[in-house]
RNA sequence: CGGGGUGUGGCGCAGCUGGCUUAGCGCGCUUGCUUUGGGAGCAAGAGGUCCCCGGUUCAAAUCCGGGCACCCCGACCA
C-alpha cells in the first residue's frame, strides 16, 4: 500500500473526548472514529488489525475442534421469551419493531439462537458433542459505554457454544477451549490472568474470565501471591471461606449513647473515640422489592454484585431515606440490627466481632457493646465486602492484591440452563431422552486491540506485535526529491510484495520527521529507512518499533533480513 | 438512572465572569517557492447555523429557561 493513497488520517493532538490511553492512540493513529457513544467505525488501518486478530481467533478455534457458523443478528421476541431473558435483559437490549409491529431485538448474545438451531437438528447422542462458534457483531445498549473501544454498544465478539451428552464431555471441550484461549491471547502478545468468575446474566456454574491487567481496566481482580488464587473481585468466596467464631463470651452491657446529628461512620467513630472498623454499618437494601438489612464493618463497603448473587436477586437497590425511616423507625445514619424486624445478612468479618457499635433505630442514638446472638440474630453470613489490598486470601489466608484488568474472554459451564428452558434434548443409546449439557465461550475480539495497546505503547504511540500489525513493514524514503532513494524504495516495495509481505510505502513528499512520527504512532513493527546517512555507506537501515533497535544491512541482504524479523 | 463536566471552522483551544466592533489563536487543509534523519520555513488563501429551541434586551457565543449530544465517577458486561 502506498501511503499517499492510503486512507489514514492521523492526529497530532489528543482528541478531547478520549481519556484512556488506548482510546487516544487508536483515534490519533487513524484506526477508529466515533459515530455515536459506544459506536465506532474501523478505518482501513484498524480494520486490518482487527482482521489479524480474527484470523488468530479463527485458527485456534478451528484447532480446538470448533466449526464456524453465522447466526442472525436480529431475533424475534418469542425466542427470548422461551429462556425468559427478554425480561431479564430488559433495557440492555436494543429492541425494534418490524412493519407489522412485531417485536425483535438486536442480539446481545446467542445462547437462544444456537440452542434453537441445535435442538431441531440434533436428535441423537451420535450428533454430540458439538462445538459451534461465530465471529459477529453484538449489540448491547450499555448503560455506560466507555474507554473507547473497550466498552461499546456495538462490538465484535467471538462466541462459541458446545453441546454434550453429559458433564464429562462438557469438561473435555471446556478444557480444549480454555487452552485455545490461552494460545489466542499469547499470539496477540498479551499477558493474561485467568480468574474464577461469576457467570452473571448468562447463568450456569463455574466460569473463568481471561483478563489482561491494565491500569484502565474496568474489572477488579484479587490475586494471592502465596497460593496463586485468582478471582474476579465480584466473585463471592462463600464456598471456600468460613464464618468466624461467634461464640465469644461477652459480658459488657448493651448501652444506648446519644449521638446527635452523627449520621456518618466518621462522625460516630470520632465522637466515641473508636476505630471505624469497630463499628458495624447496617444498610437497608431492596432485593427485588424485598427489604433486607446488610451488615458490614464500618470501614468497608458492600460489593453489590456479591450481595445480589448471595440473595439470588435480579435487581438490588439501596433503600431511600423515606423507606429507611419507615422500615427502621429512624432516619438514615441510625440503622442497626438490634430489634430490627428484617431479614438480616452479614459479612463474615462481622462474625468475629464483639462489643461493637451500631445504630439504635432511634434518632440521634447509637448502641455500644452490641453482640451477635445475645442482642440480635443473623439470618445468614456471606462474603459481601468490596475486596481491598491486603485482605486475607480466602483460600490460604495469605495477602490479597487487588488489580484492575480488561476482560477479554469468559468461559461458562452452562449445564442445562438453556437446554431445559428451551427443551434441547437428545436420545441416548438406550433410547432415553436427555437434556443436552452446554458450555459457552466468549471473546471480545475488538476489545483485544485496546488491550494490546494498553499493554504495549510508549510516548510515541502504539507498539504492535508482528502477529496483529496492519503491516509488518513500512518503507520510509526520507527524501522524496532524491531520485536514488525514490527508486530504491520502489524496488524494495515490489520485492517485499513479491515475497507476499504486506508493506506500507511512505511515498509522501513530507519531511523525515513526519514519516517517523506517523510510523511510530501507528505501531508498525519494522521500519526500513532510506536516508542519506546509511545509504552513503551503501547500507539500508532497519528500525524496530518495539525495542528501538537499529540495524544496518547490505542492500542485497535486506529482503532476507526482513523475512527473518517477521518470522520471529 | 444518580453525581460531576464539556459543547465555538476538520482537530485542539481562547473569548462567556462584566452583553456592543468584522468571533480570535495553534494545528490541519489549498496554491506557490524553499526544505527533507524525528510532526520544517516563507508567502498567499479557503473554511463558522458559536449544539438546538425559546426568552430577556436597542443589541446575545456571552444573561435566563427548556432540550439534545458527548466525556468522566458509580450499578451492567466481552
């Protein structure tokens, strides 16, 4: 490709609406442009990168035994009613009406569509297992699109679905896909953490997320250096951590104290001269219209994702001041568990606490020397806090580190969540009808590009690995008025193309600096530089974007050298 | 949806507090000449419903009301 003819608008300045580094660089580098919030066009350069990523994903999915399909992006409402997810997805789904006013959606995911297909075509155990995948645009009316291409309302996803006769077969395929994912991210030059996750709206049992650590990640992970435990910070650890000892003897007498106007933890702890950690915060939530009191230590916050999954609720909301007053008899800031007639759920850490401070459900009043069991009962304990750096590891007791990352892949053990609601069954060798066991596996394909850029960049711009570079090589004749450089550039250009190498020839009549800056910004891995300096010595210079390394090679060896650099 | 912010040639911004000229600057763009190892120089140019609607006023980019769009922080997810 000739740069003079290539549609590649690069920007000198940072676009004002791009806060995150990868977003800024993708816009400046001419990879993408925004059309609306969370909706982006891919320009030729960005589309080339996306193509490279798609190729890698496709190769590894095929190698794992997957077969590619293409499912519709528009689905009728009835399909989603079968699984009950039309309601569940709600506003997060783009809805539309056809000319006869029949309801459709732009598909945010394809469990229903694939299950519909497979249930009608596969009737026998002989047709199983089956691993089908597609690479397709997904539509989600995200409440908050952000970080450029990281969280979009229209984005490219690879989604795969597997169907099995039993759990064992699912595990086999699950492992294959898991391994394929590791290879995909590695080939894209990404360093990936695989963590245990909460399956969320997709449903099912154990699931894993493939995360790239990034400062601008929107997911929070906890990592234990000691035992290697890794999980999404929203994943409850109830299964592995236990409630502490609640039997500690406490004889101090329960007492009311006046705390006029003190509605915050800070005010109360300062007034009573105690640490915030010795207070217990009582928060009133509504879980699908049912009020519940949530108890956590005064210095901690509730992780609403954990709470939601603990309560098995679809929506969860903090009660309003009016509702609180109605339910507890006191204004906000004075809620407490003693005498409260609500379902009571507490974080595990509360179980080990004795003689703590709580609200008294009475205006301007708190209680001191409060103790569980003696003064009130907890219905249920669970892991409900937002994890913070230094928390104990739920598995080994070591110290947890909290990091942020970008979720690139998610694998789910769906079990029979969809085959049951949608009646996807088959006959086994005994002629018995059974439910198919399913798995599903997603990769945010477009998002991978942002993740790579977050991990690989410098002050000059993007640094791309050869594997996903739009062009592995660019030729920079520094002075287009120099006939010698010009013809040499043309010769190298046709030689490289003859070798089947994609190359960008910067044939613009621009100063050297412009060419260097553009090449760096767009992240092209190998620069072939034709300038007076090296040509005087009869040599051609090669610069590597990743290391800044400069090589000088004989003209006759150039093509072989470039081929060698591309191979590694 | 709650909280915060922004909207002025293609891009980045100033002007708005305290209303009045022809709305300015940098980058980019066009033409010519010069230049060519890290976003080059000189000269001449093109390009604007100041987000939209309404109000106040002799007069609004500027003040007031409403709306829209976009960004950031929270709840959702690949």
